[in-house]
C-alpha cells in the first residue's frame, strides 16, 4: 500500500479538474460539435473527451510522472509509485452531446486497496464534490460545505437512480426493478451526477451495471467519505467496475443488497 500525501494529492487533483474544465467548457453546447461512436451501439466520444484527457495527462507528466494512469480515452500508463490516477474526462458523453449539464469529469487516486480520494466535477454549473483523506465537501455556485448522506432506512422512502432504464442484462434490469418497484421515487439518466447527489444527501441509492473502473472509482471515494456505502451487487468491491450499488447508509445498503444479490449470478 503506497503512502499518500493528501495535501499534495489534493492539489494535483484540483489541477487535473481545472485542466479538464477548460477543455470541456470550450466545446459544451458549441455549434457543430460532433461525436463518433465507439461501437455499433451509440457510445459517443467527442474531441472534448480527448482534449480533456490530454490536458490531465499533461498535468500528471509535469507533476506526478511516477504515478500510473488508468483512463478512458488513451488507455493505461505504467508507474513506479504504487499510485494510479483513474480518469474519466467526460462521464456521460451522451448527456454532453445532448447539452444537459449532468455529465462530469471523474478523478480518483487509487492504490492496491482501492480509491484513496476522488472528485466529481460538473464544470458548467460549477460544482465540485470531493471525498477522501478525511475530506468530504463540495463547492458550488452558492458556496460550499460538508457532504453528508441521508439516513433513509426504508426502501419505500428511498429515492433511486440509474443511468439507463435497461440497466444492463435482462437479469440485471429485473434486479433493479425489484427495488424500483418499492421506491418512493425513481429517476434516470444522471450518470456520475447521481453519485454526487447521494454524497450530498439528496438521493438514497444508485444502482448500475456494466461499469468500467474509471466510471466508479471517483464516486466510491466521494460517496464513502460522505458516509455512504458502495459495493458490487454481492457486497464486494466495485472498484474494478461491473455492477455497483451506492447507498446513503449501511442500513439501506443491506436492504438493497439482499435483493440485488439474488440477481448477481
């Protein structure tokens, strides 16, 4: 397990977020913005995705060349420090292309034990959610303050989010629907911003499938620092992606996991 100097690493993390902001804001809602699809299903990538990741890699090349990088657009880079920066320049590119301000930049610092700190940054509405190293706070257009999750304990009182209505496979969708059918409110399509809402005490559960490590490591750090719980559907680590459930507290997490684990085979 690598030693983390949190003062230094938070400084670097904010520099990364600032660098990505400049690139993503320059093209957001810009006339003529185009997107390519990475697959036969619509999986868009834009020049803003690539430019933001290049900008973050440039920061790391100057400030932390000894650290590894795991990122969406340009792949992995080995390091020697035992620390890895896990980067998603635009989580929610579909939303970015559609002009909705619910996408974000995800930045995590991890070692072999998992994420040590994370940032969920929404540049357009100027919100930044930070968690890790005894820090759980946010900055926004009306100021900032501490992050703290909700104390909801019953699924019937819960606010539940997922990004895609189909969730994943038919079996995974059935698992989500088993919880959604009991919830007070279900909403869709928020990408990483839904995890920020868990950390800020607005949402009780985010349930996802088909994730990559760069989709979930920053949310893990932020949600857990705020008092929540993030695991896979069987209670194990979600840091390497796949299925994830982010819960506002251990009680509602256990109730969600009791249902989701039946669909995790």
